[in-house]
C-alpha cells in the first residue's frame, strides 16, 4: 500500500520574495497596461541636497557673464553689486522732543511783577488792512466774439497786408500781427 504524503498548506512560489508593484510588474495584463517606476530606488525626495543647485549663489556663479560686468547690453556695472547700506537717519532724529520739561528763566522781581501781561507779537506777521484788493476781478480772460471760451474765431482785422514773402524780417507777417493783437487785448484787461 502506498503511503500518501501529507499535503502542504503552502502554495507554489508563496515562500519566495515577491516582486511588488512599484518597482516590478507582474507578467500579466495588469503589468502590460500599468507603467512601472523606472530609475534607481536610491534616488528620491530627501536623497540629495536640492539647496546646492537652486540657491542664489549657484545661479550667480554659473550664469554666463563677464566678471567685469559686460553682458549683451554692454553694461559696465559690477556683476555682483556691493550691498548698499542706507545711511538715512532714523525718524526721531529731526523730531522735537515734546515731552521734555520746559525750562524758564528765573525772574529778578518777586511774584513775576515784571512779566508782560500781554505777549507782544510782530506786526509784520501777517498782511495788514488794505493789503488785498477785494474788488479787483481775478482770472480775467479775453472774450473774443462768438468764441465761448475756446480759440478765437473772429480775431481783429489785419490792417497791413505784406507784399513781401512771409519769411523775411523786414515787415510783420500776418501771424505776428495776430499775435500782437491778442497780446494787446490781454494787456488791456489789466492796464488801460
């Protein structure tokens, strides 16, 4: 009679190291449709110093520029400018100390008998009476006929018409005479 071997509770290949999903893919449809992780497993977050390649000085040292400062714009400034230290005074430098106690000179007479009752003020501190003319019209402008504040439409008639070319210096041109009449009309507002 044959002796039957006892059945093992361990399935085939279950005691071996299994190749798991992130790095190894199973040879089936799931493995064919899913993209595995590629690359060395020792590379990843926290495995290298990112600060060495992304800091400010690395960018300055590896940027293609001249040490004298010449770049595409041909600027002659220093490549690394010096640190500017602000030498401006603090806000309290020019501020008056309002909280300091006031100092007074001692009086020679007892009980402040010699003190002035009313503090005298300078008479030139402000303009006196009659300094302003209240009846004088201000912001006067020449009102040309039918202009309504815009450019003059009807300017004074030009009495002398030049027969010589306008670019000569011998006689007033029409443009200069119009300018003269406008200035004369403006000055008549203030001076009679």
